[in-house]
């Protein structure tokens, strides 16, 4: 019972006498022949020759923080004092990071309870640890808090797991630990990703259920033979032994920089094929992909290769998030995905859309962004630029439509349209990287993800042809910029759908939609106004850039579209990325158009004066709804003339207009107003309504 586990807490001296009697062999070797084969697969890491069953050298062990060693020693002492024949195993990414000679984090441990009584579970052990910590202050763990966070589906499917927070060391520091039993057989259904599990599995079975060999290695942790608890908790923690269990070649894959799944290499191919590929639809797809249940019996390499491919079908189909994880680790670590991954992906496409919530995908994508831009660029290349095998038999030609989308906040499925990214040859990774160089260095992870999505979709989309654009109501007349704008608008709609389906943050959505919206607006500028011609004439100066009415109007349009005032003041909002917009134009538009946009942005980015809206009182006839447009005109005028004196007060602006632009106000009044039928001045038609700049279209629900 739970109470009996902590009913007696022997003193350290009596505990040490129990260890040698209760402790099993250091490694679960299985038969000698298999063990020798695993030992033969030795890999040099950290100055030591490592293999299955080897003790980790001090150079790797010292990467484990001392407080985490205290926690592991504390758990071992509890198991030994409670006479529980359980193995304590460190697993997952913690082991991988140690072997990659990185600082490990996120301590995950497994307890092999195979030899324990049926009533002993992770839950009963966890319930006993707080009292054990109080009874044994000598172990340097002063507080234990247990939390279990499980979904209803997990509770119904025998998931025995817990999260611990332990205060270890002096002064106490909180250490977080996730605890699970070693899992045996797992059975998945078609509804969700939580399997029914056998919680009395062996370490080897537990390793087989994992998605990648580099994350399937385990470390069996034991107290050292010297039994040094009498010398204190710190000495016991430092004397722990760490035995590597590598059943499926994770060491070799780390050495070779390869990502592949473990597979049951001692089971017959035909048996595994029939167990994994059960439905007629899956068997048909397997036939189309050349995944067969029988190969030449004399060709052991061919059988192993097919077995690997079939098992990876199971790995990805059972939990489709593993597709994202594999891509993320490939991008993060710079490892190559084993070619069999791509042959297994087609079986997971439907599940990736139906079983994985968009928000769950978004979590994985944000994790990826935290590893840096180069990792994100590599991921995007795999998602958009890698063609899937036998694409003609699949709903899409690449992974992107299945990855970017899900059910939105209203429960409506929203995904990238497969037709938008159907041709992977359209994707140009070099151009994507060039566009990414224009992004600010301090851009946040979620904005970065949105910007990369926008550029990837734009680079993958097939251009809109004239007939399609005219059918959609776009004014073309053979204008290449209008065609490019129509394509950009299609891409904008697509990234909004993807962001809604991912339940993405506003930062991601705005940085995905905003640049495409701005590019579309710049490619379809509104007609210039008479006032633009007057400001252009006022800008004419020996030191100024000469522009005509049309060019001045476009500069004003660009200033407002790109929110240049906020950007130049360092107050930009998510999605306001002027240099990136122009960089996208270089990937998508005619060279002449991109050059013109670049030249205009360079001009608008010149130093200019601070201009206050209150100063506009110097133009008493200026209508209120035209004040923003007046500010934009003044900003452009000053940059053309390279003027930087501030215009913050009415007197400053009045002096500027009188001395720098004589006669401009009178000319503007004549341009804005005409005499109405009643003999009174009234605004001319072009100025009767506000022109605050383009507004983004709302996405239809």
C-alpha cells in the first residue's frame, strides 16, 4: 500500500546494508550474443569509447547539475529503503544532450516497476516521497511537491505519470522532474494521440516506443559501490554510476548525424507489416510506395531497410506530432532525416490534420523558432521544398499544408490550400534566405515565424495568370505588377487561414499577413492628387531630389502603408517590416519594380524632422480628416529636401511654410476648395472624404 512504502525509514547505515541485496545487475543485457553485438557498436564521445552497457565517463557526468544528482540519489535511497526492486532510468532528450556534450535540461526519469508488486505504481511512489523527505533531512532534499496533469483521455488509458518539484541542495533550489514508468506495448486509436499502455514494460520496450534513436537511449542510475551516504548526501550524489543503455543504435546515429526511428530488428518483416498496415487503404498506399511485406530472404540489408520503413509508418501514424518533432530536431541539430522518414510521412498526413490540434503544432513551431533563424530556415525548406514520394497518390505534394493549420477558435478547420504549394520546384530557398536577411535582428520568435511563413508561401505560390485575375475583378491591362499583386493577395488570404488554424498569436498573424498586405498595396497604388503636385513643386530645390506629382503621391502612399513614422521612431508594431516588404518584392516582382521600391524606401528612411500634429494649426483651413495626410506630405517633403529641423509647434511650422515653402498654403487652399452653388467654399471631390491609407481586409469567418 502507499502508506507501507514510508512506514519505516531506516537510518543511512541500515539502508546501505539493503543495497547490495536488492540491487539487480547494472544492465539488462538479455542474451549474451545480442549484448556483444550492441557492445561492438562503440562510438567515441567525449574522449571515451561508449557502447551499450558502458559507464559514462566523468567528462560527461559532470555536465549534470549537482542538485539534479541530489534528486536522483534521493529517489534511489527511497527505492532501496522501501525494498522496491525498481530501476531508475534517465531518458529522452536529457541523455541525448549529454552525449552531444551539451548542458542537459528537462530531467525526465522512468521507473522500471516490472519486478514490483502490482500495487506499486508511479503514483504510490510519488505519494510517499514528501514524507520520506521530511524523515530524511540528511539527503539534502527539503521539500517535495507532486502534481499530476492529465487529460481525461490520459486518465482513461492507464497513463501513470507525475511531475515533481523538489527543493534540493543548500541553499535549496527547486528542481522539476517528470516521472513515468517504463512502457511496454502501446495501442493507439483513431481519435486522439494518447495510447493505452502497458506500464510494466522493460527498458528495451520503453526505448522502442520512442520516435528517434537519439532520444531512445537510457541511463541507468545507481548508487556507487562505495556506498558513501555516511559521508553525506553530496558525496553520494557525486558517486552515482551512469550506465548507458543503447538498444537501437542511437550512438551511431549521433556520430553520423542521422535521425531515424528505432525498429524491432528481431521481428520478422511480414509479421510487422501485417500488424502495422491493417486497413485496405494503408495497404494500397504501401503498394504505391513500394513498401512490401516480403523481400529476398537472403538479403538481410533489404529486409532491415524495409522493416525500418514499415516501423516508421507506425511511429508517425500513431502520433503525428512526431513528424513535426523530427523536422524540428533535423533543423535544430543539423542532422539529416533518414530517407525512410519521407516514405513513412504519407501515412501520417491525414492524422496530422485530424488528430493534432493546431495549437499543439504551434507550440512545436515556437520551440523551433527559439533555436535560431538558421534552424527555422532549414525547417521551412523541408516543409515547403521537399517533395513527398508518390505525390500523385497523395492529397499534397509537400508537408506544409498539413503542418500549417488546424481547427481555429470556432472549431473550423483552416489550413494552407494544397494547390498553393503543390509544385515544390517553385520554392526557392536561396531567395527566402535573402529576404530573411532584411528582418530586424531583434525580431521575436513568433514574429519571425510569421515572416518566414509569408515568404515561404509567396515563394511557393504559382503566379496568378491574367485570365484568373480578371475573373477575380483585378484591373490588369497586361500589368505585371497587378498580376504580382493578385498573387500576393492570394498568399495573404492563405497565411491568415494558416494562422487561424494554428491558433497563433497576434504577433505571428500580423507578421505573416502584414508584409503581404503592404506589398499588395504598394503594387496597386491609388492615383495621385493635385496636392501631391504642389508639394512636389515645393520640394524642388537645388539640394532636393526632383520628383513629379505621381512620384510624390507614391512616396506618400508608401510612407503611410509602411507606417514609416512609427518605424523611424523605433515604435513599430508587429508586422510593420518595411525592409522585409521590399525584400519580398525582390523575390516576387519584376526587377525594375523591386529596384524602384528599394530606391523609394531608401529615400523615406533618410533622417527627417519630428513633426507634431498640434503644429498643423498653422494651416487653419486644413480639414480635420486630412491632418494625417498633411503630416505624411510634410514628412516626404522634408526628406526630399533633406531638412531635419523639428516642427513641433504652430509657430515652427508657420515659419517653415512661410520661409521654406512660400505660397504653398495659398496654393493648397485653392486645390482643396472650390466655390459651391451657394457661393461658399466647399471641398473638392477628391478631398471630401478621409484618405487614411489602406485598411486591411477582414478575414471572412
